[in-house]
C-alpha cells in the first residue's frame, strides 16, 4: 500500500531559480526509502515540502491518496530527525520525548508509560532527567529519534541525521534506526549524501541530482545497473567510454575499440562504463574480447587496493584497482574489461 | 585562553577604572558629611541626609512615579518589541533592514529632540495628559534596546528547534510561548532591567514632560539642587547607585547578557 505519494512536485524561488523539477515518487507503508544526492540537489527541500515546512510551487503531496497540501505542519502527524538534533534546550530528555504527546492532549499517566517504553527501546532510560547540553552528540540524536518515534508518526522524516557524528557512531546509530523502523513498522524517508549509508539502511533508493530524480530502485539495482551517467559517477563508476556507434545490441564501438556486452541492451546507449575494481590485468597476453594494451602512468596506494592509471592505446586513460603491487610505473600491461561488468548508459 | 598581560596595559586599565569610579566615591563620601553644604574632605559623620530624603515629598513621590513609569515603559517595550524582533528574524520580511533602522532610530535622534517633539505634538498639539506622553517617550527610549539585544539572541537560537516543535504538533503561537520564550527568558529579563535603568535615570525626555502635577526623581533632584546645595543629593545618588548596582548584579546572575556577548564574540572571530 502506498502510504505517501509525491506527484509532479516543482519548486522555484522568486528569482526564478528552479530547485525541484517534476518530482514523482511514493513510499509504501512500512518501507524505508532514502533520497541520495550531492548537496544542493534538492533532497532536503523535497523533505521539507513533505513536512510542510516549505511550500512547493506546483504539484502535491498525498498521504493515503489524500492531498495534504492544505494541512499545516503541526497537524501532519509527521516526525523529523534533524542533522543538528534540534532538541528543546530548556527541557529534560523525558520532557523532550513527552512534548509531542502533550500537544496531542494525552493524559499524564499514559504519557509517562509511553515515554518510558520508547526510552528503554532507545536505551536512554538512565538519561531521562538530563538536559540536552549534558549529552554527547550520539545521545542527543538518540533522544531526537525517540522524540520522533514516540508519537507513532504517519511518516518519519530523517534529514542527514548521521552527518554530524563520527564514523563508529554513524554505523551503530544507522543500524539502530533501521532496527527501530522495522520493529515499529514505521514508514520513513531518509535523506543523505552518503551512498553507503543509503544502501545499508533502505529498501529503495531515490537518486537525485540538480532538482530532478535520476533513478528509483533497490540499492542492489542502483549499484549494479545505474540508470544514468550521473548515478554511475555518484556510486563509484570511474571509467566511461563514449559510444561512437552501436554495432549490435551487444556490441559497441568506442573509437577504434570494439566492446562486447554480456547482455543485450534494450535502449541505445550513449556511453559504457565500468568500475575500477572490475577491470583485470591479463598476464597471458592472449587476444581476448574486450582486452587492450596500455602503460602504467600512475600508481597510488588506497589501503584496500592499489589504484593504477593505465594509458591505453584505444580508450584513453583507464583507472584500475588491484590488490597486487606487482606493476610499476612505465610497465606495459594488458587489460580486460569483463563483458558482464560493462554497463550501458542510455543518458 | 589566558594570556600574560603587559604591566603597562594593566596599569592603564586600573587608571581608567579609577577615573570612572573616583567621582562616585566622592559622592558616597560627601553623603555622610555633617556640614550643610557639599564639601570635600568631609567634617564629622552623619546619616541625617539619608533621613532628609524621606522628608522631601518631591523625592518620595518622584521615586514612586519614576519607578512606575520605568516599569510600564520597559514592559511595553518588551511586549511590543519581542513579536517585532521575532518577525524580523524569522519571517523573511521584505525590507527587514529598513524596519531595523526605524526601530533603532530613537538612538540616532538626540533625546532632547524627542522630548521636545513629543511635548509639542502630543501635549500642546492634541492636549494629551502628561503621563501617557511621558510613558510613550520612555517607551521609545527602550525599544532600541529590545530590538538590538533580542535580535542577537534570536539569531543565535536555532530555528530548527522551532520546526521540531511544529512537527511535534505545537502550533506556531504555542511554539512561541512554550519553546521560544522559555529559552530567551534570561535575555528578556536582562533587557527589562537595562530598559528600566535607562528610563529611571533619564533626564532629557523627562525634562519636557513633567510638571507641577507630575514629579520624576531625576528632575526632582535637579530642582532641589537649584535651591539647596546640601548632601541630601549625594545621599539620593548613593541610593540610586545601590539600586542600579543591585539590578546589574541580578542581570549578570540571570546570565542573559552572556549569551548575547558570546554571540557577538563569535561573530567577531569569523
């Protein structure tokens, strides 16, 4: 069931600058969808329009098929977790979490019971009487999460909630958010610029760029089959070859080089791409499909692998990640681009 | 970080402090002198001038009126100024800078001109009684303080906290009273005290707007000085100093100014 739909959402500033262009997507009940994109791509604006904090220029937002554009922010029954926590400084942890329930006119004993439940679920019971400023960043964000969950929102909105935390905390809180979201069956929309974060946490990923949507798919699909050049670049494809001519549905010509695909493409491609870690060094020097000669012109240690830059005779510079340290600057090598790892991009 | 200070700078600092405080010390000392005129050094020691304050009806009623006017004007300035500042800092109002300038303009116009203008237009012109005009004058005097100090505080106050409150189900008005006000109450009290002190000690505006039926303390002191040169005036001054000092101390305790100063410091460092 679709819990929330966004239809033809557009937004531009008074000076005519377009922030969002025709955004369409939906979030199913109990699903966690993330919006992934670089800063300034319009992901936060989309979230804020759904929350009612900003107004769209056209299009609408609907909950259970009902448009909520005329519903003010404080009546939308949504919750939001902010990047900078945004806790109420003058209230204790308990009072922060109880705030939303109080606004809903719930009785004192019921509030106490419900808050205690959520605090224990988020492991904050011991901190109930502390003020926000006495807590660490990670604790503050857990309070913020508890405050968002306690009201049982129709939609939970998370705006870069992990970006202010250090890496270890980011990972553990990420898992906690996912665990609670699934346990409580909450529908959630998660905004982030971090590819790994969005893949790890969500059922589906929406990739945004320049105010429009580039791709909506599962993390696996986005990773393996990026729909556009932008998506491919954003998720780690670093070698792009312009298509000069399509020879067959599975054979392309890039300059002088014939490139064969494992699968036939349905749409004509403008570009082929491949990740650096999927390219192999060939020791046999046999003539194979998709192989070509080159000379190592740069070598960098990345930790997990060495990054080689190879000047090839047909496809320009190609980046290759390999665990072996065997090749040196100036070495002549032979590369193979596995046909099942080549991705065709239609735009 | 604590830096080692140069001895010359320290000396200079103390010298300035002495320069500022010496006249006050003289006033305190002369208030205890038993001679009928203010002299220094004093001869003898007496508290009779303090007792004499109470036997001067102008001082007693002046104190009461000044107190009432200062409280009313400061209160009005905060009640009217706070929503204005909130709108200016939060709502992306067109020409916000222009409004800021208008609100701050009483500090740019000489107070004596404001006093004269109010007297000319409201008292002579439309024959309003003195009291409401006097309060208006002191209100105008106080508004710039509210605008200045509260703008700094509200810019410092994270707007997403208000958004979190709206999303939690609190209307914008409820959020203003339940979330914004409790977080700026220290600053509001500090502003109130600042306005109060300013209004209570004001002469230029008050001078035009008092009369036989309306005695204010600062003008009462001036009048008294014209006829008598005895230490009663010193004694009144000491009382006023103590009152002001007490309020400054209260203000510091409320921590209201610290926030504003921190904000200004942060801006200065950027």
